[in-house]
């Protein structure tokens, strides 16, 4: 077994939105590298990830008590919590003038409020250990935008600022907080908006400087790096993994 395969041995991770896409790839990668993992998702297919050292949790991350239950499950099954990956997210493509308050608030609840709640509970569990890592999945939309993504862009901008501020609050406890500014990734996030979400994202990725979308496993590698001791000097960073989209003119 290589050192990389043992990188997270003895550590426990909680990953939200783990049923598919980036979350699934992260949960499997951390597990493959030695971590015990709680994989949380509202979709029951997350149960297919069950295996020794990887426990699925079917839960809606925005419900009261969900964050507390997820952290409690990590401690119950594995005795501690070392890593939190706030991955779960949704998007809405609609002009602001056509958007309802309920649609706006749903995006904020899932993409920001749930991350706040899970981070708050995770930090409580990490402080006694004097160490920990939180990785939030942000987006190039934290800094750039285009028509129809106002709710999503606002939520990811807020998540980037949550990352920076929380990083300052907890670094004295040995807890590092960073984020990944993800670009187009071939996932199911758009399935409620277009007929074939993965195909749409693959096509949209062709507009980036790298001229393709990412696979979930590519983003998972960045997450694993930020969660690891290899990123020990990174505090409050938003690492762009977007195929160059954030450095284009628009």
C-alpha cells in the first residue's frame, strides 16, 4: 500500500451530497485513501455506497437537526470527526424578475445555510481534537456571473466569504477551512432544469480555455488535497478548479 493510499488512515470524514457527482467521488476517494466516511444525501441511492468504513445517511441537509445528526453519526460509528466536505448544492436558471422568493430562498438554504449548519456542528466536534479540515464546494460563479444565475451566484459568493471568515475564526484551534471554486463538472445538478444535465454541462465546458468540462473525480482530487496535511499552510483559500474560466474576460 502506498503512502497516498494511507493518507487519511485513522481520520473520519463527513461528505454532503454524496449520492452522485462530486460528492460521491469525494466520499469514495477519501475512503480509498484510508478515511472512514459518513456519506449524507437526501436521495436514498446514497445507501448503495455502504461498505466497511463507509456509512450512508439519508437526510435532507436543510432540515432542523440534520447537521447535528450527521456529526453524531460520525462520532457514534467512528469516534471522531476530522474532515467535513460541504458539497451538496442546487442551481436555478431563471431571470431574477421571474424568480419567486421561495425559489431564491431554497437556493440559499441548500447552498449556504446547510453549509453553515454542518460547519458549526463539525467545528464543535473538531475543537477538542485540536485539528480538522473543512472543504466547501464553491464555484467560479462566486466571482463571475451571467444572466439567469443570480440566486446561485449569490449563494456561492456567500459560501466563499463564509469560507474565509470561518477560516479566521477556527485556525487557532488547528482547523483549516478552504474551498474549491469548481467549474463545469459532468454531474446531475442540472437534471431538473434541462433534459440531459450531464450532456449540457459537457457542452458548456467546451467554452472554457481547457475546452472541456471536468469529471467529478478531478474535483475530488482537489478536495482531497485541501483536506490533507499536504495543504497544511492553506487557510481561507478558494482554489479555482474551473478549466481557466475564472481568468477569462467573461
